[in-house]
């Protein structure tokens, strides 16, 4: 599933930067807060948005992952106009 996610992402977007500003950890959970920027390969528009990644670990491996970013802006940047 991870390979499929990244294949779809890199087909449409080129990463400009991915910056983590803060990590918050407690028990088996880690939250990474930062900012990302991508260029849409089809429209040429630039996405810049805050991002939050939520990880849960089991036996030293990620077993759960959620990410949050400005999806409305991502849709706008992927739309030609």
C-alpha cells in the first residue's frame, strides 16, 4: 500500500521541500508537525501547506499512519485554470 501511495504521488507531484519543525512523542505514538511544498506536474502550480503526520508504532515499526494537510489547496493546485 505504501508503494502504491508514493507511486501515485510522484506521478502527479514533484516535491520542492518537506520540513519537520517539531516532533511530539508519547508512548507508542509520534506526531511530526511541519510544512511541505510540491509542484503539480500537470498544472505547474505550487502547493505550500502545513502538514501533520501521526504515527503509531508496534515492535519498532509503523503500524498506523495518518497525514493532514490543506486538501482544498491541493485540489485547487491540481486543477487547471
